[in-house]
């Protein structure tokens, strides 16, 4: 779900990916130039009525023989960035349910923006990279510096990589929720070992430690008491998590066309007693020169945090209604197609060189809620006999310069 603020789990996954992508081969696609521009557009929707339009831009430029600079820019136009409980005749309170917009009564269509600048070095089996990320919206701001590097050994059949990312977030809700925000800091450290098993097989193992401190909650999702009254969310101000991921990439030829199977498993556990497991399988296959298809299936399951309850007596130290901290399972399936434009287009800098189009659809085993007493214990706003669903469309164009 595209909530604000972005979850620490999403940020931890981003930090892990910094080193994983540095040491594992990229998915099959047409060769990219060192200098180029990419335009992407994403549309997201979910069963709660949230939608999100995200145009994105990336510029890559080779500075010297082994150095490369990249700048990324994103804009998010989102229907459900913030949640309202009855203010200005919108939200869950005061019989204003019909005016709900998005997750838990989001009443504002908000614009977010994010930028990232990165510098990367790669030569003779050694890589290094540094990046700075910034995002801002009406009630949330985030800064994130990160570093990563890798080195090849054993005749370049073994690669070791390390990365670190820090996040400095500030949640500053408007009145009357302005006393419920705060700052938080997240430190994510990752180590990866990748090993070539055969000319067409690569394996990898990643360990990721994430420590979070400060305001770790969400002020717009108050839990319910057993009597149906709203109470303030309260979460611990510290969390340490460990994630272990294993990757296997197997290349093959199908009717003389290159393809590859990517399988990744991930186990996560934190000291809030939340555990999760992920299995992600992706098959990339070239259909003809310059054109490939990707088929994907991803399963995810997690247990609840130790303090997560549907309703509370009201005197508990820790309490939340955030669905991220409750038990659920999900399945995501997707299809992606990418190809090159005619080679003659390369003569013009105004015509794109590549394109790609994908759609991913997810189903989660959480039902809608409305028992007459607790109309939205976890803020699921769809019918009680239906499951949560979401979909993401992503289209992209790439220009070589």
C-alpha cells in the first residue's frame, strides 16, 4: 500500500537492493548506453480506493572511464496520502463515511516529490557507489545517504559486497494531530556473497541488519477499544530486525533464445516478534532479438507483532491498528514485456531506443471490515466478503545519448 510515511520495511528492502544489484547480473534486456535518459510512468490502485500516479525521470552520464553519475526524479500524485477522522466533514467520525477518500478516510489529494543523486565506480571487478535520497510531502520528509561496494575474487567467480544506508525521517502532521508525529532514524547494513556455480548459474546470500529508533508509528491510524472507541496508537521507540535472503539465477537457452530463472527467498524477524517469509520467482525469456518477456510470482506471509490485537482494553502500553503489524499472506503475479525500437531510430536523439510495459496484481488474505461496532479495525474500507487487492502498471521509455 502506498501510505505515508513509507514503511521502514520498504526502506530496508531498498538498502538491501543497493548491494544485491551491484553483485548480481541484470535481467535480460537490450544493452544500455553509458549516457542516457529514461522516462517511466506508474499507476497504482488498491481495493481501499487509493490511487497513485507517478511520473519518473532518470538521467545517466559517464563522467570518466570508470565513473558514472545518475540523477532520479519522481513525482507522486496520490489520493490517500493522509488520513482524516472527521475534520472538515470528512472521515470516519461524525457520520461522514460517505466522504471517505482512500485509506481510512484520506481526504486530500497530495503531491509528493523525491530526488536521488548517485555516483558509481566500476573497474576490473571492483565497484563502489554513493547516493543521496530526499523526499518531501505535506506532512513527511526523509533524507537518506547510502554507500555500497563490491570486490571480485577467485578469478572473478566470487564477489563480496557491503552497503550501508541511513534514513532520517520527520513526520509532522497538521493540527489536531501535530502532537502525534516525530522523528525517526533507520540504519541498514548489508553484506552479500555471490558465487558463480557454472557458466549459466549464479547464487547469492545477503544478510541485512536494520535498526530503527524514534517515532515508528502512524498518527492517522488510531486503534479501537472493545467498546468501539478510538484510542491513540502507541508503539515502542526501538526496533532491531534481521533479514536473510538467498538468490539463485539460472540461465538457459530455449529454442536458441536466451532466458533466465530468478528465484529469491527471504526470511525476516524483528524484536517485536514479527516474522515473515518471501518466495519470489521470475522467468525472463527473449522472444526474439531485443524483445523479452518477464513472468513473475511472489508469495509472502507474516506473523503479527507481539502487541497486535484487533481491539484493546485501553490500558495496554503498546497498541496499533496498522495492518503492517498484523498477520497476513499475499500473492503477487505479474507480466512484463520489453523491446527495442528499430535500429534506424538511433540516428535521432529525439526518438527512444527501448520500451517496457508491465502489470503486477496482488491479492492479500485480509477481508473488508464493518461489524457495526468496529467499522474499520485495520482500516480496510471494502466489503467484508472481499479480499484486499492492488495493481501496478509501469511503462517506460529509454533514450541513449
